[in-house]
C-alpha cells in the first residue's frame, strides 16, 4: 500500500486498517497483549520496527489528513500516530504542538516508551525540550509524568544534564506504579553512564523504598556492571 499519500480520505483509511490487519501476527499479538497488560488495548500484533517503517512513510506525505482520520481504535493506530510526529522535520514548537495533542491517547507504558524514545527532536533541542519536559513532570496526569521521565532517559543523560536529572529523580512526586518504574529505570540508566554520581544519590536513601530498591535491582541486572559494584549496591537497599 502507498503510505506517503498526498491526500487521505475515509476510504483510504479503511484500506489502511485492512493493511494493518493483513500485516498482523497472531503469536506476537498474544505475547504483546500479555506484557502491555491493559484491557483497553485493542492489539493487532505488529512489531515495532514495522510500525516505525509505516509511520516514517506516512510522515513524508499528508500526515495531517491521516491523523484527522485516525480512529485510535487499535493500539497500532495510536503508536503510528505518535511515531509520525517523531519523524517530522519541522520547527520544534510545531512538532511539540502535535506531540501535546497526541499525549491524551497514551494509556499504557508501551505507547509511551516507544514514541518518547523515538522523539529525537528533544536531543536536537535540549534546552527548549528540557523546559517542556518539566511541564510534563509537573502535570497531575501520571502518564504525562512518565512521558517526561522517558524523554529524559532517552535523550538527556549527558554531561550537561546528569546533575539535573538526578535532582529530578529525587523530586518525582507520585505513587503510580508506572511512574515509579520509569524513575527506577532512569536511575539505573544514569548509573550505567555516571556510576559515581548515581551512587551518591543512592547513598542518601532519599528515594521512596520502591524506587530505591527497584533501581538497584535493575542496575544489578545489567551486564555492563561488574560483580563488585553490583554487590556493593546491596548496602543501599531500604529494608
């Protein structure tokens, strides 16, 4: 099917849905449905690399018309919507406007993580992006908070932002499981790249018990951390 269309209409979109059905994989659908663990997710079963290829092609055409026709019925429709935005080569504020309109459709960790990890425009616009991320982190919406955390994890762990990130990790205010898990994941990634700075955070034991212990567990699961350092981290676990 031609995806980089100059015009999209309702009949085209019906054909697109059939195209998705024809490219679905039943075994992958069953596997992915279990790990997404969201009863609202209507999953067809298309792997992420293929969804990225589809979204990239659509982004080259009249993506605005496609998005207007998008029913957001299937998990894959939502992912494709977000990925299209991640491929746009435009002014930062214009792209973020599309991104902000998309956020209301995030209702599980997989949609959040796939799309946010692909939003490379944040890496190219670090300062403006960091300001926007802080808006997400300060939201009352827990999915928005996770969006902010995952964006930091994917695009900001560098010399300029590591200290700011570790401070943010301490200040995350949420009891939501998916926010806390994202924070633990972020801390573990920070440790891989900046072990001494991150260990100094863990030493303080100022994180909530779940995040502290889960971060340590994730670090210990990494093949990039030696056994001596893994064992050393156990003394920072909160009992």
